[in-house]
């Protein structure tokens, strides 16, 4: 049997992935990705240029060990809920802005992050203080600007430590390790601000959380000696599919979004406020025909929503899956329709 016939009748991008689940069962996973442009009147129009799937993901920086994901690899075999992600900047509304709140509301999901100008820790007369924030025009909404990072000052590499919730951030120090001029994070939770040196707040952001960061990493299960002896290379028995959700805390929906929710963004555009509604289209239809049976409809769920205010762009991803008997050769055709 040759390659399956793939037919995309939608105006969107469609990829057919062949993956395995946690028990190493083969799956065919259709993914449809739609790109919309946000108009000045708040309407969403289908973009002329549809953005392809990010199969390998894209980092903010050139060094993957010291960079967060701009776009996660879009290759999960399933997501149990919708990830909502916002990529962009906090835009100051006045020339003297030193701090401001950026807000995102999508349906019932609401999140706020405080953006601050640059600050440092200093010591004077034996007391530790933080400098006043400087004015800014815009601050990247990236985890590199949130609390976290590494403390590598000890000459013994075995004593280096990191903030496991955000190893690429800024402001982290090991207990008792004051550093003159250490930068404070530019992004904070407005309800849990840093008040003193040694505070370790939860990193604040709207972007993707990497799979090896906590607490997401803990959901991947236990990779111990027992796993090596009795289960490898399968995923651990205590693997939780919630690990496959990659949105920031507070931005994973309770189930799947419908795709018609109202969206309000504050502080992430030069205009200050942006409102629109998702297009409200039903999920794309996907029919898969296997070599040993008739066409089967595959349920497609909206599991990723990416909002890019700077680009005036919205990306929506629907995903489904169908179990196979042996692998890709079981599939005769995949047809996607709008």
C-alpha cells in the first residue's frame, strides 16, 4: 500500500500526523490550522497567507537552553483542553509609564500581568532595596522577562541552582546569595508582587510553558529505575495527558473552547484596547478511510488558540485522532472539509 491520499478542501492548513499514544498505540492525527487577521472594526477575516504548522516549534532566542518557546511544537497526539496563548508586548499608553497591567479575557478565562520598567536590587547602609522602575515604551511578554533563571555564581557547578518553574527568567538567586545590581523581572503577577529580596513568586506570563518546566514536567510521570526495567520506552503509568497542555497557568480552558468566544485585550497594543469575537465557525470536518473499512468521521476539537496583537493575527488549531491497527499503511485517505 502506498502513501494515503490527503485532500484538504478547507481554506486552512491541514497536516496529517502519524503518532503514538502513551501506550505506543499508533494513531493518525489530523491537525487543521486557521489564520485570521483582526480588522480595525473588530472583525476577523481569513488571512491571505495561512501560517503552516510549527512541527519543530520556534524559540525566542538562538540558544534553546536559555530561551522560551515562541511557538510550541504543534505535534501533540491530543490535548485534553484548549490552550490560550498571547504573543506580543506590553505597550505603554503614556510617555511616563513605569508600570502597567496587561489583561486578556477569552470567554470565561481572565488573566492579568503587571509589566514594569527595568529595576535592580541594591544594598545601602546594610539594607537591601529595589530601585524605582524606569520608563518604558514596550516590554516583551516573554518568560525571559518573568521571575526565574539560574544562579551559577558558585565555582562548583554541582552547587548551581535554578528556578524550576522558569529556568530562562530573571531575578532568581539561591538562598542567601545577594548580588548587587541583580535585575528584577519585568513581568509580575499584580496580586503577588515581589516585596523583598528572596521572594520567589510564580513566574507571570501569557506564553507557552516548556515541557521540562514545573509544574508541567511533573505531569509527565515518573522516570525511575522501575520504569526503566518494566515499562521503557512507553510513557510511565502515571503520565497525565494534561502534560500536553502548554499554556500559562490560568490560560488552560476547562474543556474545549467553542470558537465563538468574545476576546478583550488591554495594554498589549499601542491603542490600549482590542476587542473582537472568534469567528464562530463549526470545527472542520475530517473523514478518514482505512484500508479495511468505510470512511469514518473524526471529531475535531479546538485545542490551541494563539493571539498576536502586534501582528493583528489569530491562529486556531483543531485536532483529532483515530487509532490504527498497525500504522500509516492502514490509512487509505484523509479528507478535510469546511
